[in-house]
């Protein structure tokens, strides 16, 4: 049990659907992250929230929209996705106090876009 | 920019064999180095870390030494088990930022 939960674990959606991924951390951390994991590619950092403010957005298409209502919850709103967006989406959290903070990952949401 | 290079997998070993997964990096400054493990159907878990040159991280029989002179952080285990079958990711972080740079991952398969 890593203390970071993600729902749903699996999601299949059409290109015209709107859905949301949810992440919750129970570790008292102050930073949260979204990553995309595709086969045979390094993990891609999508968004970083620190103290509920977005501090990084790595040129992610606008069809992905993050939301961080408080330090324990993070959402990724999806709309008009493409088949190449199919991947495992991982959420992580950390306590950013110095250079050795460790990121704790959730189990991921396996997304398939038809 | 920062980058991490890992040996391509899959690596297939017999139980009790010696494991080495190579990892080299390019970074500005003095990075912290990490190994994460991902078991089938799960997210990433921190396996071990090292924050300065010559540090050795260790956990669950795995170890890795931060070698600044060769910019490497190779993962080793003396005797692997079937339960070690997973994907292993090397990663680094520099400065006080939040961003981790990951390698592409190396799949390990351990057979009886």
C-alpha cells in the first residue's frame, strides 16, 4: 500500500467522450504529479502541482486538463482524446522540503482510447 | 539537459543468478539518483536511492553505488528470485526541483 490511490484502474473511452481520472494521496504531501507511461518510452512528466499551484506543464495538449482542488486530490480531465493517448497514467506525490524528497506513485489508470 | 540511459531488456535470468542492470546518466550539477521498480499491474515503487558520490543505496538485497567518475548507478543483486520479475527504472533529479528524469526501464524476467 503506497498511500496513493487512483480511480478508475481501467478506462475505455471513445474519442468524443469526456472523462476524469482521480488521484488521492494519504501521506500528507504537498506536491502531486501526473505522468504518462507508454510502451518502450521513458515516463513523461505531464503536470506538477506544488502547494496546489501548477508549477510545471510540459507542453501537454489542451485535451488534458489538470485540477488540484486541495493538497490531497488531483484530477486529470480528458476530452476529445486520440488513440495515441492510450497509455498508463500515473499519479505521484511527494513532500518537497529538500533535494532528496521521494515521489510515491499510485497504481495507475490504464486508459484505452478507441 | 538531463538524461538517463538504461540497458535494453528484457533480461532473462535463472533463479539465484547474479543481476546487473546498467544505468548511466547525464546531468548538470550533482543529481540524486534513484531506482524504482514496477511489478505487473502496479505503479512504481522506490527501491533505493543515493544522494551523493560514493553513496550506496540498498534495499531487499538490491544495491547500487553512485559513481560520479563514470556517471553510473548500476543496480545489482547477488541472487534473484522469481518474485523479482518486474520492470526497473533508473531516475535522477537535480537541484531543488520536483522533476524526475527517468530511463526507459529494463524488464527483468526470472525463471525457475
